[in-house]
C-alpha cells in the first residue's frame, strides 16, 4: 500500500501534465544558517502521507502531484515550511526555493539555587513560628478590655493573623522540601520528587515538634514515616 501511494505521488510528469489539476514542482532546499544537512530533510505530501528527501549535495528535489496537494518541508531542528499551489496562477511547472530557518525557543528566566546544608535547615527550623500581628502587642488586657476585644474580633486583625499563619506554613513546607532533598541525595530514602508534597502532608510535622526534637530524632522519624508511606 505504501509503495502504491509513493508511485501515485511521484508518477511521471507526463501523466499529470495531461490532467487540468496536475502539478510539477522542482526546487531546492536552502538553510538560513548555511547548513548542508539535506539528509535530515523530508518533504511530505499531506494528502498521501508519503515523502521524499532532497537529492545530492545541493538539496534539489522534484515533486509531482495535484494542484490541491499541500507539501511540508521538515528538517531536524528547523521550522517546517508549508506550500500549496491550489490558489496560484496555473503553470505547467513551478520552480521553488524552500528556506529552512532554525527553531527559536524562548525560555523564561530561571534561577538555580544550591541545596541548603543541614545547618541552614536547622536555622530555619529555629525561626519557625507565627508572627504576632497584633497592633497593640504590649497593652494590658485587664486595663484595656476594649482594646483586647478589638484585637480579638476585628476583621483586619483576623486577616493579618491568617496571613501570618499561611506564611509560616509555607516556610515550614519549604524547609521540609529542602530537608527531604538532602535525605534523597544521601540515599536515606527513595522518595520521588513528585511525591514530596504528599509525603510532607503524611508526616504532618508541627513547629513544636520540629523545634523540640534533635536533628537525629527528626531524620529517624522521617525514615520511619517513609517506610510506612512507601507501603501505601
């Protein structure tokens, strides 16, 4: 079947020249950067799914088909070029130069940071805790009950406390990610990076636990939790 389609696409020009919709295209491939990698180029007929490669060291090609056919020139690491003559003035044949241009991929700027050390992680653990966001932090609630009630029920103060809690949760989670990366790289656990957040939720460490256990106890606890986590 494939051989039949190939013959239909590149049948001798004399056959199609007798048909009103016959098409005969000769041309060459040119690379915008001066490359000569013609062996990596293919020109597909979209209708039949067959293709040819340019011949020789000059990128020459010859196409025979129908005027309604759409051709696509494809080169490795180059943008594809599509051409079709169904809306062009009818000629017996066409000469074409196809210029392939290098693919350009724009990537967003990224920042690569080195892994943190155990000492840096311990310092982050020591700094965990929800910040006191009360506007009047040093007042005596017995002497100023109205101020105390305002701090307790004010929507503004509640919102400030909520933000402080969320920020502390993020800091604790980020610290745990850095710790787990070190555990993974030291082969203490075989946790995939895609499961890291699920494992953090599984452990459920609080500020109080992290700040009152030794680092050795924390690593041992992580190992124990991982053994249970891996069985799920």
